[in-house]
C-alpha cells in the first residue's frame, strides 16, 4: 500500500490534505463512478455476479489503473457484490441474479496512487416496492450525511443526520461497519460512524478525505459474518441496502469525488 505523507495529522490521527490533492481524488473517484455507470446494462436476471466482477476487472486494467481490493487481505476480486440480505462484502461468483433482486456493487480503484471508493444500488428486473423504498431511504440518508459535512461540525453530527432520518422511516442503521478515511491509502482514520450524537467525535476540518457509506436494513440492525470471513448478512434475513461516496471537506462544505458522470447514481437515474 502507498503511504500518504502529505499534509499534517490532527490529534485524532486524521490527515489534512493539501488543496492540490483534491484533483487526484477527483480523477480516481471519477473512474470508479464511470465503471459503476457502465455496469448498469449487465445487471439483469440471469447474469452472474462473477460475470459482473469480470467486467469490472477488465475495465480497471484497460484504464491503466489498479484494483484496491484484489490481494487486499487475501481478497481475489475487483468488487464486492452484495445481494438482497447481504449487507456488505459479498463475494462475486456463480450466483445467478433473479428478477427483483437488489444488489450493491462496491468498487475501489487506485489512480496515480489515489484511491477512489464508491458503491451504489442496482436492481435486476422489476424493482419490488418495499425494496424501492429501502433504496430511496438509504440514498437520501447518505446525502443528508454529506450535507452535514462542513468545517466546525463533528463526525457525530454526520452520523446523527443519517441515523435520525433512517429511524424516522422505520428502518435501522447497521452499526457493525463504518466509513473510513482514505487518500493515498485505502483505509485510514477516522472511522465514520453512521449513527451518533450531535457535537461528538472529531471536528471536521478542511482537507479531510473520507467515505460515507451507510448500510440500512428493513429489519433489525444486527449482522453476522459468514464462514468465508467476508460476507456480512442481516441476522433476521431482512433486505439491506448501501450507498457510498468519497468526499473531501472544503472551506464551506463537501466535495463529492465519486459523482456519477452519467447522473445514474440512483437506480431511478433521476439524481446523484
């Protein structure tokens, strides 16, 4: 892994990046988002998750970039593909998508040493109504979290914005997984919790880079990891959804590095 020695560290160990570093993050984030745009036609009933991952692997290679996940702690794929009640870290393979399946596809690329990390929801065939509402709430929860990102606010403010919105919609926020700092490294401080209390946690400062990636369940928040040591599922087998953007803190808010170039981050393709 490349080490990031630019900028200073806060007392919480969070790196403050230089203004010029935003460009590298935009380039990496754009490639990851472009790949997720290009995957859309592949997500159909009858397709395997392994075939989708093969496309992503080839696309990263063709771009002259690297996959951050291939070889990461022994992982062998360029994406995580999490279907229905899989919360995160689903391993691509022989699973055939069925009509009405919902899935999260998560991709992280490395471009010139910078990491672009994003995920979004897809549907194979016709989107069931209860899944549509889950996807809508999860997407909107992410955007509310991003709206809370500005210097002087805290990470607790971000988590609180997500948690209160999700719970007001009678769904639950997964607590076992969180967002993370990134830049010229894949994972770095802080842990970005998707729940919390206002005014708690580290204070946001201009130049911080991190992911926000809430996982939301239709049922209870508890998860368990399967015997493959990767796949996390809901304990009650309820549907789960996730959205992820990589962001940088600016002087008055946040820049999203992983916006969909085609405007297709949301499965109804109506908004980013």
